[in-house]
């Protein structure tokens, strides 16, 4: 039989232990009590009876309770204990009935499976009992991981990769390297991300090879990992003096990332490469970024403002303030000052950098914006198929997929390309409006890290289902109200300054459906906020043309995907 425990009904729900080998509890009453408490919690949690939100805010006491239950199981350090924890590491709770996208958003927000999976993975990562690692690694070789339809083997493999992220075992690291090359596409992306969690300079040659992978998300993950791996060794703000061997690896990494930043057809990969260069914090990345900006300014179609991202990176790196739209000032600056340019060392705690330093803004990094809100249309029409006629997205021209699939595909690449620490949130609308994350009934910007990416890529986006009419008015009203919050509002870490609106049709629900009136209301609401509003549309252009005008009126860009 399968190792996976089954649910039994006997005076309530309880979990049966694995049949093979000795049970974890044995004759020890303490172990038996630990297992019973854990099983009772998990049986409730997986069906939504145990939630992590109280009074519309995260219930820290409930989270601490789960952590304590898992710690007691982990302390036994046996294979059976690991199997129990793995249930939580791979859990994908679902409501009892199939609901709309907006209902699923509320369900996931209250169960917070990304936090539960993260806790379980952390406890498993510290267990080194006999047979545990071998058992985990075996789940990366099951036949089901290559099936076309999602199945439990694939979910288990994804959970194993989360556990291996940052694992100190050489065997685990070797398996991650193998997985980066041999697993199915989505799992290869997870493998690269897992490897990036503890990327070292020794891995950089392997990561450079992955920059040639045909899958954009693998290239994006590799870009992120290269910057992370190199930064501790070449960061000149730390006053480092790298060895000749380290400098050789650095130069190889810069050349490889510069090639991606200049040539990759997927803008999110170019963005990830640019940030991977910038976070190395060393002089040789500046001409590489200037070269990437030069290529970007030559693109005839640039709806994603990559030139602005690169320009702001260069301003932050050099302390210069340069008018946008031309490469000439940057070429002249580097010709004039490149030879004498020196990276300013980071100030020690309590010290201030000398005011005479020309580059006192050095490495105040931004990628166009690191505070972004997405407003996504998941009305019923998003289930319609679309055959791409151009290559403005990462999908090849001629490929047929639904509008919803295209949006999810592009959002995943965008989220992958966001650096750690960037902040975002997502509003989903059809006839109703829901926010991905909120606290105390209010939207909040979420800092991007491994847990947030895992939730977005592994649960939230794949759970969205198109249904209902298009209530664009209320979605934009909520977004702009959110944007009106100040930087010092106690509920917000920062205000967002960039908005992406993604829709395929005219408004058909809500208090206002007149397109010109919606444009007028947005102009008035945004008059003082000055939020940059970018619009991505698809479908019939006569239905979405007003969104092009909305973008132009609010300092943004527009692209129509067809």
C-alpha cells in the first residue's frame, strides 16, 4: 500500500500511521500523545476547520500552536515522523464545494497553506534520521511526475524540492543539481529556485548553463540565483578583495547575465538578469547595464518599460540623475568617469557616508518600481481561447491557449522576476472583488520572498477560475483607494506607485459600466496620487481601446495582445 496515511472515521477524524515498519508512537505514551495531537490538528486543517485568521488578521497564536505540534513530531527524528510532517509539507487544502475565484481567495487567505507548508519543510530539513533523506529523494523519481495531468506524485515532488531548499546535505545538493536538468519543466523551475535558496559560487557555472534553457522561468530563476551566489564574494561596498579565481567567475557571470539582459525575448528574463547584475555591487556591472539599456531603447515594442527599469538601476548604482530616453548621457558618463569610478564602501552602523561622495546614492536599487499592484480580470470571458499572432508575451506566436491561461503564465514569469523584498498585491475581479492578501479587512503590500512566491505560483494563481461579468469600476476604485494610503499609514509598509490592469473586455457589471465615465473617474482619483497605470488588453480592441487611453492619461503604457 502507499505510505500516505488515510483518513479514518472513529469517534471523529484521525489519521492512520504508515503500515510499514514500527509505528512512531510505539509503546511510549508521550509519543502517542504527540501523534494524536498532530493528527487531530491536520484532520481539521485539511478540510478548512482549523484556520489561521482571527478577526480578519493572522492568528499568531494558531501559527505558534502548529509550529509546536510539528516540533514535537520532528524531535523523534524517525522515518515515520518525517512521513507525518510531510503531510503538512505537501498539503493543498480545498473547500468542500467548488467555488468561484473570489471564494477560493478567501479560503486560502484564512488557511494560509504557504505558511503551513513552510513550517513543515523547515522541520523536515533539520531531520537526519535513518532513511529520511533517501525516502524524500525517491519521490523525485516516481513515474507520475511526468504525467500531463497534475497528480499527487507531482505535488509530492514539489514539496520535496521545498524541503531540499537550503538543505546542508551534499547528497541533497547533488539531487537538486540533477533535478534542474532532468525533471519536467515546472519542477525544474522549482529545483532551480530551491538551489537558489542556498546558492554558492561553486554553483555559478551550472547556473550559467541554465541561462540557455528553453523554459523562460528556468532562465529567470537562474538569473536570480547567480546574483545571489556572487554578491557575497564580489560586493565592493563591503570592501572585499576577491581572489583571481573569484574574479574570473565574476566576469563569466557578468558576461552571461549581460547576454540575457540584451537578447532574451522574454522581458521578465531581461529584468531578472538586470537585477542579478545590479546586486553584485561591483564596478564591472555598470557597462553591462548600459549595454542592456542601449538594446532596450532600440526595441520598437516595449510595453513593459524595461528601459525605465534599467535607467533607474543605473541611477541608483552611480548616483547620477539623467534624463531618460537616450543612451548618450550614460555613454558619455562612463567614458568620462569609468576609469576613475570607485564603488563606495557601505557605512558601518552609526556612521554616515561623507557628503562629498559623488556616489552617495550607490545601490539605492529599484526596478521601475518595487511597489506594484495588479488588477486582474477573471470574468467568464477569460475562459475563451486566444491564438497569439505576435510575440509580445513569452508564449510563441501561433500557440492557442485560453486568455486566463495566458494571464497566469505571464504573471508567473513576472513574479519570478521580482527580486526579494519587492512588494506587491493582486486584486481579482469578475462580478465580485477579492484581494490576494489583506490584514484587518484592508489590503496590504506583501514582501516577496520564497514563501510568497510559493503561494502565488503553487496555489493562488492556479486556483483562479474565470466566471461572471466584468466589474472593472469597483476593482479600480479599490485599487486607487489603496493607492491613496500614505507611507506612514500603520497598515502599510509602503504605498504602491505602479498599477497593472489586465482585462479582455468592456465593463459589464458594477455601479458604472460606461467606459468614458470610468476613465473620467480614474483621472480625477489619480490626479494627486500620480500612480502609473499600465494596461494590458486582449480580445476585441473596440472593447478595450478605452484602456489604452486610460494608460496614456495616467503616465503608463499599453499593450494589446492578439
